[in-house]
C-alpha cells in the first residue's frame, strides 16, 4: 500500500478531528473573518430558541449580535484559541472551546466554536463550586488590600474642608511634631479615634506602635495592671510569668487613652506620675522602668465640669490639656456633609463589594437638615442602611426617609429584642465588651428565634418582634451570615 504523504495525513487528521468533534460536541458553529456565522451543526440548533432566534435570522449574523458574551470574535481577531472556557448567557452556562481557522498561508479566515457540555453546572459541579469559592476568596482579599491602603489612619483620612475641619487638621499637624500629651475633645462619633491615629501617623513615632486602651471598657480593678503591667511572681497562677502593661508596649510609640473621663480617681495620680516622669512601676515590683511614650487622650465628657465636681483631678487635667483639640460636631460643619457622604459611601461600597451609590440633591438636603447627635458614626450607619436596603444606584430622599426612621426605631427594636431574649446571666467579664457588639448579639438571637418560630416567614417574624418589616430586612441584610436559623 503506498504510504500517504505527510500533508495528506494532516489533512485527514484535521477532517476526522472536525468530524469527531462535530459528533461528540453538543453543538458546533463556524464564523468567518468578519465574525459572521456561516454554519451551525444540527446539534447547535437546539440552543436557538433559548437564544431567541430562528436559524434563518441566526446564520449570517455577526456572532456577537446573537450570542451574548461570546468570545468567538476575539479568537478571530487574535488568531489565538481559547481551548476551554465557560460561557454564560440567557441560554445557560456552557463549557466551550474556540479555535481559529487558518488558510494555507496561515491567515485567519474564521473560527470554529464547540459547545462541549451544555450543563457543566451538573457535571462539573465540584469544579465550579471550588471556582466560586476561590473567586469569593479572591474578592475578599482584594477588598482587604484596598482597605489596608486607604488613608484611614492618616490625617488625609479625616475628611472635611470647612473652616472648622481645616483648623482641626492644622492643629493635629502641629501637635504631631511635639512630644507633649494631646487631649481630643468632642461629642461621640466626631472622629477622635480617627484623629488620634492620624496624629500618630504624622509624628516621628509613626514607625512604632500606637497602643490603645479604652478606659471605659476595662474594669477599675484591672486598669492598673493594664497600664503598668505585672512583675513576674507578683501573683500566683496565670499571671506568675508577669505581663507587660500598655505603657511598656507603647514604648517609643503612642499610647491612646480613650474615654479618659472614665479614669478612676485612685489611678489618676499614678497616670499623672507616669506622664510627668516617663516612669512606670509594674504591680508587685519595686523597680521603676523608664518608658518613652507620647500620650493622646480622648473623651466626650466635660472634663472641666468633672474637675469642678471633684471626679477628675485638676493636676492631671492641666497636664493633659497642654494641647487640646476640639472636634466640632457634624451639625456645626454641615458644609462637609457632601465630602463625607462621598468618602463614607466609597468605603461602604468597598467593604460590601457593591458599586458606589450617588445621592440626589434632595437626599443631600434631607441629610443636611438632620441634627446628627451621633455625628459621623451615625451618618455612616444611615448611609450604610440606605445603601443596603435597595438595589437602586442612586439614593433619593425616600431611601433616606426609611433609613432615618430606622435609626430612630433602632432603639425601640433593641429594647423589644432584649426583652424577648433569655435573661443575661453571663459572668460579668463576658459583659466587658463593646455594648454595641453585645446589643447586636442579642438582636441576632431574637431575630433568629422569631424566624425559627415563624418557619422563616419574615413578615410574621417582624410582627412577633414588633418591628417593621423594612427594619427586619435591613438587619438581615446587614448581617446575613450571623443570623442563622437552625432546624
Ligand atoms: N472627619 C472624618 N472623616 C471621615 N470619617 C470620619 C471622620 N470623623 C469620623 N469618621 C468616622 O466616623 C466613625 C466614628 O469616628 P471615631 O470612632 O473616631 O469617633 P469618636 O470621636 O472616637 O467617637 P466616640 O466618642 O463615640 O468613641 C468612624 O468610622 C470614623 O472613621
Ligand atoms: Mg472613640
């Protein structure tokens, strides 16, 4: 038998491969140089109804006009195959393969596309599930990186260009250059903690740690050890090895004393000494240790009034009050509202993975007319609720009317939830966590119990909890993963 020449073998291989694919693939399509569909296999025809076309108005069309999300055109233009890909459109999800077709001169004359599997979601379920999970992890990692990069902890992250905000930033930059204690005064949610981080970041201590103590969150009896540490052997048991205090941990850096107005009188004298001498004495030790710590203190309480009534030491107050910065409430710098809404909105979008939403002028007017007792923290919450409650990309006054009503209703709902929850019998140390965190746990438990009782019926659950359905939906949207109904 005469040997077939190599060219003929290749030709036959190409032809039989084409035939084999045609028979085993669910569908085949060929397009020409100008992306026009020139031929489809009988198998392919079954997809036409779902794509919304008859054969007559399909063949002859440019492929991108009749097959959403196709990459056939890209294969033609680049001359590069896409061996395996998932294509999703209204007809379903398909495992596809796309190869360029070339003439003898090697020029691309079109492309052939195969639908290898038309229900990859069933046959390839494990693979797709893994892909979905990895994609989710990737998105989360990307969000985290974006978040770490944002200037939250620099003075640039303190948004506002009103005279009052600019003055705050000017003072912050000035005090950053000194080593003296700084006192941040202002209502709740005005950005004291944010500013403390900004001052640290702008100071020569930026390379070292900023260590925070929330004085209101630590029981009085533990505060001394928290501040100054415990010498080894001072106690038996867990503390035998000793423990470093926050002053020591902040050595070379900044110590942020939050809620300084809650400092017990007995400890105020020791704090004053540590501030003046830059020396600390761990509990159970008779040796003093030198530390180099810049203190930034913050409070929303009226320290002069506390001095007057004898609950805050005058000498400590004067020592801390060398460089006071007053943070204005939001209602006194309402001209910053729009910039704040933009910045907070971007942040909310980044964290939730949703697109940023814009506000209509009447929404901005409505927000500008609010008293904002919770200041920027409250503004953030309201924005977050309005954003999550709707799919609309633009937020108008009605969206906020609901969120603002919710803010007012929020307290009411929390009281109801607390009443329906089991009595709080946890040991006291369990309670020494942020109140908001505890309240939201009680809320979650109450909502889960109500959903359980109503078999997952949200309308009925909202009635049981005596809250509006919108309020319940908002809460579910905010923490979907934490509220789980077990059956
Ligand atoms: N000027 C600002 N620009 C951008 N975000 C701000 C600004 N001020 C406050 N925020 C944001 O508002 C929230 C509350 O701010 P922060 O925790 O600093 O307030 P605070 O004064 O420490 O409140 P509290 O007295 O209740 O502890 C944070 O999410 C913070 O990032
Ligand atoms: Mg604070």
